[in-house]
């Protein structure tokens, strides 16, 4: 049996472990950070004592909280620019674009590994990279030269057959896959796309699909590097980075799924989950207050060119607001050159900065109870900044025609297909990218008053007791645990201040209660911590005294972030035991050291007298991290040992 592409790349980059060991440690070629996870990543990189990044390229992007509504934000950006110069990172200035779009255009290289402190880093899988999201600390450690570990993945081969019909696009493919597999369907897996249907999908379209693999919970997604990849790189003056890559003809997969592209139709994810997917025709006619075309999922030139052809000569409906954010400055320059921006402005669209913006609640919060139709990847409750907004996710085609009609509209009602001819050459202008000096040792780092030191990390004790602070259901997102939005994101480098918002959407009194109780435990259902890579969703609970979580299951990145922070993530042996833990109960966990070795820890519910069996499922490396009091302590020891 031949090899699939995933294991070929793993084979090339393997530092330790393997399929049998249950974990693989990979050498990381490139890293990316973005501003709202990057300040913490840089503070942690500084704490490792490493003089300069070890990666062949580390890019520090400022693309999330670019509004600078208060000084904290601007201070953070200065800090990031200075750390980039000092430690050898390429710096992408605010306004240069969304990290995942810019990384595809300027830096991604087929066959390389990429680790990014953002859950949508897998977007670069569109180029045949093995690109993974992680907490800032894991990225900091990768920059310090420590390999990155993931559970040995199962590989899901998704075969695409046939060709898409007019008005059906890449977004509809991934929405259909989400409908089939759900937000938990990709956990523990890497998705590898294959089949003859690939040949008609350009790299940015593949990027849309790889991007939303994060919503499936997948470790990452990857496409072969083929003729489309070559064309994409050559059009951007990077033909030299091309390298053909594919699975062996007779490659085997742990699981397979076949999608017939010709059978797909325009799809939409209804509030409040990316897997709540139905065909657009089922909700056609629903009034729309706002449409947003942008985000790292659908903001490339091809997305905007199609949007322009739909709204050319038309006007945005008076009841609807249409906002458009080009994904990168390169795309912005191209749509200026090709007259597309002119079409948008004439139609009455509002043009936003090339940044994340509305996707993460930074501006354009919908009206109370408003219906928003967006081309992004997440429609979690409250994420848009309006707690009761009804956010729907769809393709740029569906969003554009709906903005014109003022109601959700199936783009197939437009009639004949609109053909877009992609330019052979794209404008290359890297003037908002700053390369670091050869020697950054003399750079003095500006640190604003909002940049606070890291918290103290303590080794895991052998026993713990305390109160159950929250008992939660399934699919709790990191937006529930530590919400985003411009105001709260400005506090990402100030743990004491941001912790005041911990669990606010679930229980606004949580920080006070946690402090009064002297910390404690959290119980939760399946897929706890899905969504973002923000390690603040682990660090804030740690800061408020959370010692362990017992859940039915976890999202990969969040579970590792908990371990990195020194919080023990336990799993119910019997998922129905979640019902045996209520808020306010007192728990006792004893014999943790031997329990971790034996993969069996008993939690005594002192309030009810019941004993609840749990598992830890920790690798040797993860046990060591917890015993050392978190990944930073463990890494410092390892790095000292190297000297
Ligand atoms: C997101 O889409 O939720 C974010 C904001 O990009 C996060 C990162 C963050 O919280 O800073 C992510 O996806 O990892
Ligand atoms: Fe930015 Fe939204 Fe993409 Fe996250 S999902 S990186 S907030 S555009």
C-alpha cells in the first residue's frame, strides 16, 4: 500500500514518535502569529530565553484588533513590531491583510510545516503545507526550536468528483462536508483532499475549504500541490517555491468520503453553529439586515471578482447593509486596478480595512436580533458582538445577491453563470512587510502599561479539592470561555484584566464566584473548547484558580492549551456521569500522580457521595508538562538541559 500525502510530509519532518506511539513530534519550518494571540506568544518566547527564532520563517501579523480604539491596542502593535525586529520575525503591518490570506500569497511553501497561533492556520493546507493551529505558547516553543506534537492523526481522504454547477462554489463544498460530519467530525483527524474534482479548484478556493476544516475540529486539512498550485505561485512571482506533491496512486486512508461536486447546491449555515447547514432555497426569502463579505475564509480576488459581477449595475437593498473587507492588501490593490472596487462603491457597499473586523466582533455588530449573512467561518452565539444576532454563513455569491435583494436569495436565481478569468499576474507589493535586521540584539522593545508579566505556573499537586464552579453542556466554544471583540481583545496581554471577562456569556458572575470559592473545577459535555486557539481561554481560568476540568471530550487545541497552562483535562469514563456533577458540588480528586500513569482518576463528589470515574489520556510528554507546572516550565528545563 502506498502512502498518503499526510504521512509523507510527517515522515519528512518527524522528530519523534509515530503511529504506534500515538503521538508525532514534528519539526516546524514556518510559524505565524497574529496580534491577539501574538503578544502572549512573544512574552512566552522571551521567557524561553531563545535569542532568535529557529524557524526558517516566522511571520508576526497584525490583522485582528487593528482598530486601535484605545491605547492598549496601539501599544501592543508597537511591542509586536519591536519583538519581530529583535527576534528575527517578519512583521506584517496592520492593513497588510489577514494572516491566512497573506500567508498563502507571500510565504506558504508546499511540503513545509507551518504552526500558527490561530485556529485557521490550516488555510495554508491549500498549498500542500502541513499547517496547524496551536496556542501561542506552542508556537513560541516551536520558534525556540522545540518540535510540535500532535496525537498521531487518522487520515480522512475526501475524494472530490465531477465539477461544480454554476453559482455553487467552494464554500458550498465545505458547508456540505460540515453538514455531513458536524463540528466534531474531524477531531483527531487530518483531512486530505483528492480526486479529479480538484483540478477545477484554484488555490484560494481550496483555501476556503481548508480554512473551515477548523470548524470540523480537524487537526488540519491538506491538498496536493499540483498545476493549480504552480499557477497560483507563478502568478505571484513565487514559481521558485513550487514543488509537486501528491499521495501515492495506491495510498490508503483510515476513512474515506466521496463528494460529487455536480450534486451540490448553494448552502447556508444557520445560527448558531457552522454545522447547522441547509440548502439556501430552504430559507430563501428571509429578510437580511446585514451582509458581510470578507474574513480569512472568503476574501480573495476570485471571491470579490464574483461578488462584483453579481452587484455590477445594481444597488444594495435599502434594508440591508453590505460590508466588504478584502483579505489582503494585494487583493485590495488588484480590485482597485481591475475596477472592482468601483463596482462595490457604486452599488453602495461599505469598504472595510483588510483585517478580521466583523468576523470577530470588531465593528459591524448587527442590530438587536438582526439577521446577518456572512462569508466567514464561525457563527457562534454572540461572536458578532450582538448577543441575539442571527448570523448565517454562506458563499460570497449568496451573500452578494442577498444584499441586493434584501432577503436570503439562492444565487442560481441569477440565471446564467458568470465566468471570471483570473489574471496571470498579480500585483506584488511587499511594502507593508518589514523584514528583521540581521542582528536584532540591540533593538529596545517598547512595552506599554497594558503589557503585564506572565502568571505564575505551579506544578500539579497529587490531590485537589474544591467547588464545581460551572457545569456546562456540549460544544462550549472558546468564545463562551473568553469572548472576543475589540474591547476585550485589547486586554490580551493583560491577564488580570482580561480574566474579568472569563465565562461572561455563560455566567457574568464567574470571576467573582471563582475568586470567592478559591478556585475549583468545571464540568462540561462534548467538544469543550471548540473554536479558537486563544490560550487565554485556559490562562484566565487558571488565573481564577481553576484546577481541573472534567468533560465528555475536548477540542484538540484547547486541550493542549489547558495542559500547557497546567490545568488537568479529565474525561468522563461514562459520558452520562456529567449529570452527577452540579454547580456548587464539592469534589475531591486524590492520587493524581498514579492516576495519570494508570489513566484512571476517581473524582469523589463529596456533596452526593458518588464516585465518578475519569480518564486522562495523557502522553508521557503531556504528563511531564503537567508535573512541571505547565509547558513553559517544562520547556525552560529542556532548554537549560540543552545548554
Ligand atoms: C477566531 O477566529 O476566533 C480567532 C480570533 O481568529 C482566534 C484567535 C484569537 O482568539 O485570537 C482563532 O481562531 O484562533
Ligand atoms: Fe480573523 Fe475571523 Fe479568520 Fe479568526 S476566523 S482569523 S477572526 S477572519
